[in-house]
C-alpha cells in the first residue's frame, strides 16, 4: 500500500510567524480528530477533491474565489497538489505492486497529457473468514502548472505566504524544504489579508 493509505484528515493550527521551513514549531498543533472544534477557525486545512474531469482555468479560479469569500481576514488556507513532475516522471504509464500480509494492491497508471488515470485493485485479507476480498478504485487526476495556481490565488485576493515540498516528513518539520524541480507534491500556504 502507499504511504497515504492510512491518511487521516487533521486540523492544523498554523501561525503565520511559523512559516520558516527550518522552524520546528510549524506543525506544533496537530490533532487527528477533525471533529475537534477547539481550534481557531481562522486556520483552514482541507482537501479539495477534483471531480472526474479536468478543471478549466475558470473553475480553478472559482475555487480560490470561494475560499477568499468565506475565509476570515487573517485566516489561513492550506492545500496540497501533485506536480507535473510527479505525473510525467513518477506515475506516468507505470504499474506499482504492493504486497503485505493484509493487503495486495496493483496500481496501474495511464498518462494522457497532464492527466493520469489510476486503476487500483486491492485484495484485503479477512482474518475471520481467512479469505481475500477484492475492491477496485479508479482515480483521474490532472496536474496543473504552478503559475496557474499562484495566479489564481493572487487574483482571488489571497496572499501566497509559502510553498513547501509536501512530501517532507511531517514528524520532522525542521526538514521541510522549499519546492524544487523534483518536488512531487506542493503544500501551499495562503492567507486572506
């Protein structure tokens, strides 16, 4: 399985003064319970799921316009995005196999332009029945040029505070690095003025 298979949404209290990638306090407040409302609502961490179609430039702009509309002044909006590099160099038309005691997974990728179609097939072991159950998942994801996203952020009236390599170890934020031409996923940190 991929390292994202156990992903749990988390609310992260992120203070603007902690946006130095070498600062070990960047993600000091992490809570695995997304229903916990004790956090300051000015900090927004979310997942934007792309529908099973490519978004137009106008639709991308609408996403950031709506974030700006509903964010409180001073509020932060964090999101991540896979890069063109990841689609073209890492995923492209490759097949990945994962085999553990509990799960066997095949992951087939088909690249069409900047869009990768992923067909995942899982065989999960049921200890009680001593058998495997099959499930399939299809994902279609388009990567977008950073400049398109950066321009949409600014046009929506948000301030782009930072971009980090999102595959850095979240348990070791002092190792956060800035985006490079080999970055596979970018964490964007924006703020409504």
